[in-house]
C-alpha cells in the first residue's frame, strides 16, 4: 500500500526555484571560489606530498567546507572538524559507516546487532536525529523507533565518497534543526574526480569482507571535455550476518551465535556537470539505493507469559527492505558581481518495509493452539527542498570581511502503516483479538522547515573571528482526519509550530606560523519531532496508551570549545576541551494510570538536561619520508543527566549511557617512496566501562584491537589491498552494541564483535 505519492517533489521543484529567493543550505565541497585566504591547501594529507617549503602536508592542512560554509584549512577553523578523504577510505579498507569513524574517538555509529544493523551517527554522546547527516547537501532519511520496530537511516557504498567531514557539537547557526549534536557531511565523487584531467575513465573493483562473508563489486565510468562531463557509479553487494564470538548455536533465544542472514544491496549514482565558463558550473545528480536483509530470527524464539497473555514463538523470520531515491540540481557562480553564489533544488523518497512472520503457540480460550502471525510495517518519507547561498568580500579593518548569507527550505511528508493478521494453523480462521489493525503510530504528517542565516568572517591579520546567526521556522501539519490513526483509539492529532534563533561566535588566532589557538560558542536547536508531538498507540490488552503533546518545546544546547593546534616541521598536533549543556531532551514518559480508562498513559515530554565534557587530542608525526605515526584520543567524562532539571536542588544525577567509554587509536604507516606498496598497523585501545555506569547494566571490560592493512601495486593501474582485522583475535564488546543490556545477561556473547577477520580487494582503473 502506497502511503505517499511516489515522487511528490517532481511538480514541486519548479515552485521551489522561486522559493529560493527566500534565503541557503549546504555547499558542495568543491565550491572554493571567492575565498579571501592565501593559497588553497590540499585535502589529502599524504606524507609523500610536500608543501612548497618542503614540509609534508598534515591533517591541519585539510580543507573543510562544512564548518563555516566557506573553504578553510582546519588549522584556521574555530571548533573541531575532521576531514576524511577518499585515499584514506581506500587505504583503511573502509566498508561501512562504522569503519569510517573507527579512527575518530568520540564518534560512533549506533547499531542493532540481532537484525537491522547500522543506524545513525553519535557525536560526543549525542545521536539519533540530533546529528544532521547529509549526502551532497541533501539530508538522509530520518530515524524512527517505536516498540519492536525501528527505521534506520539509509546508507550508501563508501567507495562513492570523495570525502567526509565531521563537525563536532552544535552547528545550528548554519544548518538549523537536527544539527544539535553535530554535522556529518558526505560528499560523493564528481566526474572530474574520476577523470583527473583525462577524457575517459573506467574503473572496477571487487572486495571480499570476511566479517560477514560479503562480496561486493563496483564499476565507475566517466567521460567528458572541459565543458561537459558525466559519470556513473554502480555497486552491488551480497553477504550474510556479521560474525561474533558467540559459540552457542541453538535455534532459540539462548543462541549467542549471530542470527543467520542474507544481505543484498545495490546503488547507482549518475552525475552530469556542465561548465559553460570558468566559475560557472551546473550539476545534476540522481541516486538510487536499495537494500534487503532476510533474517532467520532465532533469538526471537521465546516463551512470553504476562498475566493472561501467553505464547511460545516456534519460528520467526524477518525481511527488511529500504529504498532511497535522490535527485538534485545545483548551480555555482564565482567571480561575478558577488564573489560566490550557489543554489540547489532537490527531491527525495525513502521507503522502508519490515515484515515479520511467526509460528506460535498462542493461549486461546485456556488452551495453546498453533497460530501463524504475519506483521508488516511500512514507513515512508518523501519531500523536496532548496537552498541558496552567497559569499562576498567587503572592505574592512586589516584584511576585510567575508560575508556569507543564505537560507533553505525543505518540505517532507511522513506516513506509517502497521498491519497484522493471525490465523489458526489448522483451519486458517482468524484468531480473536481486541486489537485494531491496521494502525499507525502517528498520523500522516507534513513538516516544513525554513531558515535564513548570516555569518561574517573577519580576517584581522593572524586573527579570524566568525560570528553567525540563523533564524529557523518549523511547522507540523498533521492530518486530523486520518481515519486509520483515529480508528486506533487515538485522540485527534495536533498541529505544531516553533521558531528559534541559533547564534555562534568563534575565533582562531595564529600566535605564529606554527601555533593556533581557537575557541567557539555555539547554540544548538532541535524542533520537536512530528512523531513525538503526535505519538499514538493504544493496546487494550496491554493496558496502555500513548498521548500526543503539542506543548513540547525545542531541545536546546550551549556548546563551548577551546583548543590549540601546532603545525611544526614534521609534527602536527591538535587538542580541544569542550563543555556542552543540553536542555529539554524529548523522551517518552509514563504518566501513571488514568482512573477513567484504567490505561497506563505515556506521553513525550521534555525530561532531561545533560552536561557532556571532554578532551580530544590528535597528533601526526612524519618520522621519515616513508614512515608516519598517527594517534588520536577522546576522553569524555563527567557526563550526567539531571532528572527534573527545573528544580536543580532536588535533581538526581545519573550517567548518560549514550556516551561511549574513553578510547584512543595509534597507527604506524609505512609507504614506499615509489608508491608501489605500503601498510599500516593500528591499535585501538578502549577503556573499561566497569564502575562508570549503572551496575544493573552490563559494563564491558577494556580492550585493545590490532588491525593491519596494506596495499600492493601489481601494475600501473592494478592495486591489491588487504587487511587483517582484530589480529590477536581479542574478544570484546563495542559499547554501542551492548548499551542497555542487563548485567549477567546469559546471551551477552551475542553482542560481541568479530574475531580475526580478513578483507581483500582488487581494483583496476583504465
């Protein structure tokens, strides 16, 4: 059943172009014209590449666009940002988002081990939809979870990435709502990235990942002239469940080995770039992504007995599919009356389907009877949007002022449908129930977000001062007449509107050519989600109901950072301390039993305030022309949640479980000057969580993971890459896999990580 018209954004794109006169959104990474800085730094910190003075490039020389929406080296950027380029992705044999941030302490990807896999990013203990994730300036699908169902963000093949930028802590002053905890910008390759000055490119790659017995293949094709270029990237993958170190292979909920899975995915990305004149570029892109996971859900086979409710699950199978379509058109102009002007329009559609089939023994009329239950959940998000941005240099004190201004508009429709049938296995007759199906967890909802911002970058000799301010308007138009939502005994849905001003001010001071001190204050904002305003589900048998809450207020944050960066002859160092205060987190809260209905009531409310403080360090040393030592470390502690923060004197402090234990990474990379072969040995050390959190929950011990990756150039265009992951076969538990598990959990090994694993790839470029 289609809940939302397949591509509602197609007729709206023309309308959006006119709306672009409303002030901007994200900027593509290659939009570097108009910057009033010195020579443009390189984005690839390779020890074989040297600056004009002979010093090797470092991570401080990488260019970030996401942090301030204008290109600048990390060295001169207030706040903390990481830039991961495509060569690093290839060298480290990155296969997914979890691999992508493995060497970024304080950043991780949330996960569902038993079935659904990877989800969204978590930065400094803040995750979910509170971290803005975007691909080429277009936001990914939102996450949604209720009861046993969970909708994850859409992924993509990391081989299509040109670079990734991770901005830590709030950046709502430029990106508005959903950037409360940070921003992850994923930039895909353009035709020019494949061609590299040539007229034609054809590349192929195949990879085998032993962690999931997965085989993948990628094909890239690009061709063009100086004025017209096109590219096509296609990938497919086939694999199975990710291995762990559980040894119990029973076929019920005592199993610790992973549930058997068959995983299939594919992606297609096409781009066309027209450059009529220097600085004038028009780019169109279309992306299709789909994935299918079939799970033989052994761990769901269990006996449930709650009062008069009893059933035994004898067999359980799940099929989860996700499809995403993205189209975009953007245009950049540089060197005209304004130093820089860009606009973008986009449309997207995201469909997720979850199907669960169970064979059960169900208690009916005092006797257990074999039944067949078929449950489905369909979740759809579709929308369109546009953005515009301009940059212009103004005369001013010392080196002048770079003024950046713009705005954005996005409209999305959300809908969900849950259905279930249960029949007697012997006769096919329906099993009696007092539950209402189909049902919805929220009504069909239309969400619109509009924002405008302005930022001034004062270039005062060795001082860069960056104040900025954004205004956002958020509206929710819920369908009050949604018949399925109302039939589920839910009250009439509520509309909602909210607005916010998000400020920031940052400064970077070059004390000398090698030493920079930086600091930043940023305010964060996240509008109440549509699903929290109108959460609705009633179970008479279960004795509970959820209620809407149009009185929710936006989540807010105040973020402070102070750091130092040193770029010495062959050593680079960055250290940052931060303190972030979050207020008004929205969670589902129990209101107690309603004496009139005798139902236990739940409602989303602003519950918590949290303070997260920490230290992050990153260093890089070029020991020789071939040998590089790298390291990074994050210590995030003193984290607490204040229950009922409105009365601090009565507040109770509890640990915030979304913050991972402290960790550090050290790597030694060797690459032959000829570039024919190289390797990197890395050790990731994670501190024990014992005694840090609630003793009622499982707290993993500390551990160390040793990885060895390398490459060999077999011919001019033929490269073999290999990796030995968890070289020592250590048994360990990632925090995001075991968070919330009970202490003494008899099946905790189900959530362990793989032992020794092998990865290999072969790539050829024509």
